[in-house]
């Protein structure tokens, strides 16, 4: 099965005292940055704020653009091609929380120390290297885990 569409995704990097905020679909063996699909006519910032409201019921501020990561994968026999626009975000109410009660019950949110991202199978894989670099102020605006 092949879906010919390219998915445009906006994702947030939120770093708190407990580490990096990550998302996981219940029962899956990988994590990803919180966020979601950008709807037609919606800005990346608006979409990211909306996704956090829908998934966690919490407000965030979109701060700086960090980069773009292209990602192709198969999930449940369906092929996906994503272009992830990644932003540094802040949310004082989120940053203080130890645990989360998601609005969307198929998801769970967790804090992960930045130096242990491979342990939770963070996808796309380049983020495991890019996020520590970004937190040290190093810029890398585009990468891809797609093999040509």
C-alpha cells in the first residue's frame, strides 16, 4: 500500500528540568516529538499550539525555528513521507508537570533525559543527534533519514 501524499508536520522541542518532552502512542516501541499535521491554510505556529491543546489540553508558546527533518517509514502497512518542521517551544505549566493526563487517550507523554534519547527509540533517528546539538546552540537546518 502506498500513499502518494507528503505529510507536513509541526513538532515542538520542550526542555524542562526533567529532560525533553516526548510522545508515544500507547503500545508502540518508539517515541517522537509532540506535535502533528498542519491543516490547509494553517500556519506552523497555529498548528503546533492547536496540537498541544488537543492532545494535552495545555498552552504553549512557539519560540525559535530549529530545523527540518525528512522521514519516510511504514506503519501498519501504510507508507508515510513526512517533512517535520521543528520549533523550540516553551510552556511554564507544562515544564512544571511531572506527569501528564493526555486529552487524547491513545497517547502518553514522558520526560526523557537528552543524553538517553536512543533508549526510547526516538524517531526520526537524526533527532537523537540534532537535539543535543541544538541545545548547545549548534545550527543544522535540514536533515533526512531517507536513504537514496
